[in-house]
């Protein structure tokens, strides 16, 4: 970056000297010297910039080859990978997003951790949708078997999660929209989606708890971008899921 600044400064200096040269009469004793100085600065700055751009592109290409970074990484919009999802802080994500959609099994701990940030979201004109495993669905017995938790306890966690969300919404000034859905199927990963970013954490197949990686994708305007795949999937999920709570419907019922 510093080299770009230096080379750009050389070009600017060459232009300035040229302007000074043109402002003075050709009869001035310094005219030929200024002419050569301006030419040297301009040519040197431009050539240095072009060389730097070429070298940087070559270096980036070579580095990608050495690290085996495939072009599909750019196409997919993958921007960051964290080895332990527990270390990621969603506070900025929650504050930045106007539209926020979440898919998870129950999310009781997650919502407890970010109840303050969620309350702030509900206090402004945002849209927030949560999709949880259906307490009455066929997936819950399988999840209970995997996690070693009784089915009734898992149902209770989902009920507590939804109650905590509603309480958080009631504490806010209730300007934002909150919706809670029960999934028709089961989540294969946790999904946190905003207008232009998606954060996903996969679910492990075996029982027990382990460090789970976290992947951050950004919408790069490419039709093959993974963010667009996820957002399209979420549209289908919304259509086939059961809406169990809507703050908009609640407010209309209270007003009537």
C-alpha cells in the first residue's frame, strides 16, 4: 500500500511541475530543467505503478497456486473460516442487518447470550425470523437420541427459547418485526442470514460435543454465490414452515 502511495505521489508531483512549467514563460532559465524533471517524475511514477500492479497480480496468482486456493472460493463468496464457532461474536451482525433469518435446533443458549442485542433490534424497524425444530415433529426423537437428552426436555428447551424471544420483544419498543416458525423438516446446519452475508455452522453426525467450524459468506453479485443459494433455500423453508408467532399479528390483535 505504501508503494502505491509513493508512486502516485510521483505522478502527482510530475503533473504539478508540468503546471508550474506551463505557467512560466519559455524564456525563463529554469524551463528546460522543469521540463525534464516533470517528464522524469511522470514517466517514472506511471511505469512504477504499472510494474507494481503487474507484480501484485502475479504474486497473488502464484500465492493462490501455492496455497491451492481454487477460483471457486471467490465465486462462492467465502470470506472467512473460523475453527471454533463458539469464538464468533454475532453482535455486529445483529446490529448491522436490517433483515435477519436464523435456522437452528432450539437456540436457547444463543438467544440468551444475545438477548440485549436482540432487544435493540426489536426497538428499530428490522425484520427478524427464527426457524426452530418442531416440538411435535418426527425429528425431535432422533435429535434426543443423538444428544442424549429426553424428548420432553428438548420440547421444553424450544418452548423456553420461544418464550425468551417473546419476552425480549416485549421489553423493546416493538418497532421491529419478530416471527417464529416451526420447521417442516430438520436443519442440517445452523444458518444466520442477513441481506448480504450468511454465516453457517455444520452439525456433526456423531453424538457428543466438539468444536464446530464457522463459515462466513458474502454476496459478491455472482449468480453462483453461496449466499444466493442459502437465501433461495430460506424462501422455500419459510413457505413450508409453520408460523407460530408474529409480532405484526399480535399488534393487530391488541389494537382490535
